[in-house]
């Protein structure tokens, strides 16, 4: 016999509706928001509801009457008669097993829902391509596994995911890697992964297993609970910014030396560069943070890209230096030509922003040690079941923007038929999932440049092209509205109260959900997904199964 934990109460002021219900709770019963209950309804049907709020009511008329009943405020006084009181739960209707939409009757018994009933109520039993999203534990100890629908997570029905929350507390990167691992295990024949490492070196050893002290047997059981194996990523290639220094092992990354040495021996790491022949075509990406309302800097970059007589970056700088010199007397600029002042500004920017070892030609000496790889060749290492990790953490913001924008444009071009550089290596790169943290830098709410346009193209056309963005940031309010708006799946980690009040994106959550966001523990998130019948579901997810080095160089 199922345990009855309460009964529905419908009053004149608070009636049951087709969308909501209230019930009083049996004394000493413990519940919490996000628990799912089953309520017996008419015609032998059952309705499932998710708890949104809990209240405790007594027969006290007000604060003052309670004060009087305590012997006029004597805190040591024991009341002669215990006040009549009960806990009342507010719940949101999820599903009725006979598709009835009639309000639930007063006095209807309320029971704990079982796992299959909860999954059915949340819309999870009819998924065609389930991708594990985590699990949640009910107050009665029951655990329920939650899945995303793959067709809405990575297309073609819907696509793109956004994760927001406070750094260090929201575990945004760990959750993104959990989903990426799930995709590699569930969709190895059609999904490839591009991961940008923007902080530290946690993502620079994805193919090495976690140490036993970092992944306990309980952690491993949590992976298997979700239908996944607790194992590191497979088929991973790493790309680090090149450094022209033997003492740095020819890379500027913070990757630990022992990890880098193992990757060199396995042939899985490369040091990316920008030879001038290719780099000059990407100069506009270096200027996305420059206020260029008249697009003069972009015009300069376009003119430089067309120049054929440039053999290296030194030659390019000399060419630009000539353009900065004033014209001879009597010979002004041609109508419509770029002015000397504009060339001087462009030259200053280029000279400063290309003062990095990644702007170089392929060296003829020590190729095995240098492991140089032009960024135009990165996609050669991408394909179904493969992972490409690109480390941009050591680079300043403007160079990070260059690398991210360059790789994204290459992926779009490959999906649309390929660039000249890609013509010699036309191969299937699969449905590409791109993870980028600090999304607000690349697609800010205000301003932005060519990279913002690229991200808008991906979020607006990507699901049909086979390009999916998994973005993360501390503050959703700082990201372009259309980028956020095109994400079919949204994940919320622990968030500050100030951000919740400021950002309109959080208004869709009720007060209880907003309050929960400010105190979510690490490893717990709130998720929204098109197939869910509930506005949000709170889930836990397992610890990373890949190695996370404790110290850098």
C-alpha cells in the first residue's frame, strides 16, 4: 500500500487549478522544493506535481496573539495548549496519466511518486536520443536520473547550451565536460568536440584518468548511475600557443612539464602559429575590441590581406611603415583611399598586437621539438569521436579573440564547403560541439565586433549546419541577448542575488527557485530544457573522471 503523505486542500482563497495544487502534509513528514509527488485524481487517474514552496500555518490570528499566549512575551513560559498547525505545500502540475486537465479535488490523497512515474511526468520516457544530464535525490531517498533529448541539445530540432554562475562555486566547466563526455560515449560516430581552455590548466589532460583520491568508488558509481563509464576522454589532440624558447619546450602554456612530455611522446600535442600568408587574412579579428565606427581599421585589414608581396611578419610591418609616411607635396591621397592617419593607427595596433611568438613562419630546424602547427591545420585533427583542445589561457584578450574567432570561422567554412586551405583535406568533421568559457568576452551585450557576428551566426544557423555552442559565463546579463535567446538548454549554477535582480533572464523563475540559486552547493545545478514539463529541474552530476593536475610549470 503506497504511503499517503498528505491530502489536497482547496479553499476559497486558494483553489486548485489546472496548473497548481496545494496539500497539507502529514506531521513529521519531511519534504523540500523540487520533490515530485503523485496525487490520486478522478476516473482512476493520477496527477504528478513538483513542489515549489512549503509553508507552515497555525491558527494564530497574528503575531500579537501568539505573544499574548506566551504569557505576554515570557520566553520561558510553556504554552498550556499547543497551537493547531500544519505544513502546506504548493506544487506545480506536471502531468496526468489520462491527460485530464481538471483541477484536483479537495481531500485527494498525495503519495510519493516512483522513479518511472517521475520520469514519465517530466517527459523523459519518450526521448529518442537521451543524453545524461545528471540525477536528483528526493526527500524520501529515491534517486531519479534525468536526461536531455539529444535532438534539442545538439540539433537538429533545437541546439546550444548556456551555463551561468559564480566562478568556483557553479562548477560550470565540470558540468560542460560531463556533458561532452556523455556525448562522446553516446554519440561517438557523429559528434566531435572543440574545447577552448581559458583558465588554468584543468582541461589540458582530458585523456588521462583521474587519480583514485580524486574519483572515489562512490563517484564512479554516480557515473554508472547515469548510464556512463567513469573514464577520461579519448582521441584528444592538444594545441598550445607557440613560444620560441627551448627552455619552455617551445610552448607558452601552463601545462605541467610531465603532462606535456607525455603528450609529445604520444604525438597528441602541437604548438599553433600564424604564418603571415594565413595570419594577414585574420587581422580584422585582432581589432574586435577597437572602437571603429567607420570600419576604417577593417578596411586597412582587408587591403593588407590582398597584398601578395609579403613573405613574413617583418616584411608586413615594413610595408605598413611605408604607408604611414606622409605623401609628397602636391600629391594627396586618391578619392576614397585610406588616409595616412588611419594607416598610422592601424600600424600601431598591428605592431603591438603581433608582438607574440605565435606570429611566425614554420621553422626549418628542430621540427619534432617545435611541433609547430598553423591554425589553418587544426581542423585536420577533428572528426567524429575526436576532441580538439585549444589552450588560449596564456594569451592576452585580443589574441584569445583572434584564435577563437579564427577557429569558429574555419568550422563554419568547413560546413559550407571549405576554404582554400581546406580544399586539400576535405573530410567529415561531424556535428561539432564547441565549448567556450567567458562567453561575455566574445559576445558582449553591448558592442562587439566580427566575433560577435560569428557567434550570432552559429547560434542562429548552427543547428542546421551541425555546429553547436556550449557557452559559459559568470553573468548572463553580460552576454548578447540573441546569443542567450537562441540557446535551447539553459543551466544555472550558484548566482549572486544582485545578478538575479538585475538580469531579466531570471524573471521566468519563481521566488523559491531564485532563492535556491543563491545557495546552490557545488555540484548542484538547475536546468531548463525544451522537453521538460517542469520549468526547471535541480540536478547533481558526477565529479570529473579525467586528471586535473594540481600544479603548473
